[in-house]
């Protein structure tokens, strides 16, 4: 077989959403697995709905996911010469016909045919004596492809098997607008052929376009590619995934703190499987991915599973990598100091096992460089800051730590124990009030570990602030 050439062909009419990203990933992996080429084509013939900003955003998301393409991006808006050439052929061989009709006239006509349970076909324009097939003044023509009146169009889909369409179920369809711009079903054929695409891998929402495209391939005497239509992604309620189900753009997942390889891994498994293995490195996927294991039925998007996978990826990421991933969230003036602070890196190691997103990771780390918490967890305040004995124990602990010379785990543990006994409070409760004072939260890695990493100066500052905060905000009974 000749070299595999596949393409991802987004329309820049919105951000890259996860359905599109999954299509791109399948194409990318198919190309890499077969040592072929992955081509990027921007389908921007709908000038009104396309924008450069969306194009940039799509490229950005693809780069972030590590979907490097081998050719392109090609822009359809720059290829009108080629389309015109093929348009001429289509008109010459009479598969395409010009229709001098306004959009309103056309839509009224289609409605009237629908009422009679008829499809829109050239034959009915002629029979109805509409005179749309020759020039009319003040009307710019559209170009329409004529579909056969009978017979079938059959092709073998790599994922779905044999698919047959009845020609009598097809409407003739516009391929060139009256504003002199071409339309998807036509340009996709010209481009796939011109770019030597061997396999068209795309969402199964395009199945109904396929017979139309096959008609054009045949009319232009072009070789058909293989088609592989992959099942849609549905929300947990089995409806097509949409904004109602929460974030759908790749960019939103990035902002929420997902690692690109976690999203990549998750999306591959939506519709493709390899036994019950869940976690795959990219190299492993390149080795294993093929279209044989793509399922026929829709895949259900499961945000909890994605979160779980992300947590797994964070857990197994190097500390330096995680630092780079959260650097934009860290205040600028802290960045270079932290970069060379080995204690901060140790803290990343302690915190990453309890962080499911980079956002959580950052939230769990920020106490290290913030002078004191912006706010204290309100439940924690009720349980650990609002009891007089605990407050007194905290003050006594402060004094004890103030004169401690070696801030190591052993000395700290002893000091905590002594104060807990002296003030008759549970060690656990004392530790919780210190944890709240230092991190603002009631969960964190071991309290002695984090105090040791923080060092005396910063610990004392936070404790002092917390004591003052309690004095200002709490009235004991
Ligand atoms: N531009 C089309 C889309 O975004 C591409 C369809 C295709 O892959 O043929 O849906």
C-alpha cells in the first residue's frame, strides 16, 4: 500500500472542542503508527463564520496536545483557483448545474417538494417550469450538484462496515454560493484528492455527507479514499456532548489544570480500546493504535475518569515538570527564588499525590510563598480557631517554637506533645489548628514535614498572624 496520508480539517468557527481534538488524535496516531503523514487543513471557506482568532486558538490547542502536523496548515480560503478549475470540470460534465434562484426561492421550493414527500432534484425544477436554469437578471447563480434519481451508492466504512444510500433519498446540493465561494462537500473532495489523502477519519456526523462526496469523486473521476467514521462523544445523559455538560474546549481544560498528556490519553480511550488498559504513554499509543479497535457505538464522556487520569499523570510527573506547568500561576516576583529552592521542590513532591489538577496543586502549594493565607477554611475556623483552650495552646506553642533553635521534625513533635499535654488538648486538634494557621486549609501533608520545609521565619510569621486574626475575629464563650 502507498504511504498513509491523513488530515485533520477543522473549521475555524469556534475553539477546538474535545470531539474535534479526539478526531485529530485518531488521525495523528494513525499517521504515526503507519509512518505516514498527518496534514492540517483549515476549512475556512465560510468567510462569515470563520475567524483568524479561532484558527490561532485551534493551532495553539493542537500544539499543546502535542499533535504536531507534517504538512500545512493549508487554508482553503487560499485555494480558490484549484476549486474553480474543478468546478469547471463539474459543469462541463453536467454533474453540476447553475441555478439562478435566490436563497428564499430555493428554500420555498424545497419546502413545497417536502410537503409532497419529494426530494429536491433538478428534474423538478424543469418540470415546474421555473426557468431557473438559464440566466436571470439581478440574480447571481449558485452551483448545484445533480444526484441520480435512482440506484444506490455503497461504500465500505473501516469502522462501520458496508453503508448503502439510496439515490432517491438524496437532495441535489449546493456546492458554490451566489457570493462566489465554494462549499464544504465540494472543496473537501477536491482537497482530499489533491492532497493525496488515503484515509478520511472523521466524526460519524459526516456519514450523511459521504454519498454526496462520492458522487463528486466519481463525477471528477478521482480515486476514492478509505473512509473511517468514528462514533460521536455523548454526555453522561447520552445526549450529544455540548456546553450543557460543562467545559468542552481544549483550552478550558488547560485552564482548569489538566495535563495535555492526560487529556490526550483520556480522549484516545473514548472510542478506542486496548483490552482494559487505561494508561498509555504516547509512544505506546503510536505502537498500538489502529482503526480495528475503534468501537461502532457512541462513547460517553466521563469527567470523573478524566480527573482520575489527570491525578495519575500529576502523581507520576517530575517535580521540575510540574513547576514549569504551574509557573504562570505563581506571582512573578516569586518565580526565580522558588526555582532554586530545593525545599519548594520537596513540597511539590509531598503535595502532588493529593492534587488532581494543576490548579489544585498550585492551591496546595501557595502557602509556601504567601506570607499568610488569604482566608481560612470556615469549617476549620469553627472547629479549631474558636476554642479557647486551643487558642491558648497555640499561643504557648508559638512561644515555645520562638526559642527553639533546631526546627526539625523530632524537636517539633516533642514541642507539640508537651503543649498538648500541658493544655489538655488532643495532639491532633493542636496540629489541625497549626495546619489551618499555616495553610488556611484542614488538609495538607504532615504538619511537621511542612514546618520543617517552611523554616522558622515563615512559620512564626504565619502563626503570629493567625493568633492576631483569632484575637480580632473570635469571641470565646
Ligand atoms: N471542516 C469539517 C468539520 O470541521 C471537516 C469534515 C471532514 O473531516 O471532512 O467538521
